[in-house]
């Protein structure tokens, strides 16, 4: 019942962002957080515990993530909207935004790389 908002592929050094985040109802600051989280996996890759289990969010990862300036805001937005994001991803119907603004993945990339 979840939705993987992003992933990091270490072999390709590639971050993937779920297409459900590429809609005007998703704030660009939330997409930035997802991108930050996934890039942390490049800096702090998974390690095996002594019991043989993979630890994907170890202590160093969590400490670095806690330093993210808008962490609480992003986690609160995710908690409020995750069910709607899941529905949107499954049905293809966009989220309804209280105030649609030009955001989402494409807008974020445009702003990050000065394409507008």
C-alpha cells in the first residue's frame, strides 16, 4: 500500500523520481526533499548488519537527513498527501491542488538548471 517516491541506483549513479510527483499540486520544495533523500543514498550507501540484514538508513544517513532544513515540513506534507499520491499514481488522475502553482519535477529541474 505504499508508493516509492524515489530511488537511487548506485550502479548507474541515477536517481529516479516517481512520475506522480510531477504535477502542479506537488510543491517543488517537497520534490527537493525527495531528491535530497535519494542523493543521501549515494553518500551513505546501504551496509550489512552483523545479522546480515541490509541497513539502508543508518545512523550517519539519519543524522544527515535530520539536518535538512525543511525535513519536518516535507514529512508533514507527505503524511497529509500520501494516500492521494497513491490514488493518483494508480488511477492516473491528478491531485487536486488548493492553489495550483507551476511546480513538480519539471519545474524544479528548470529552476535548478536555470532553464527558465
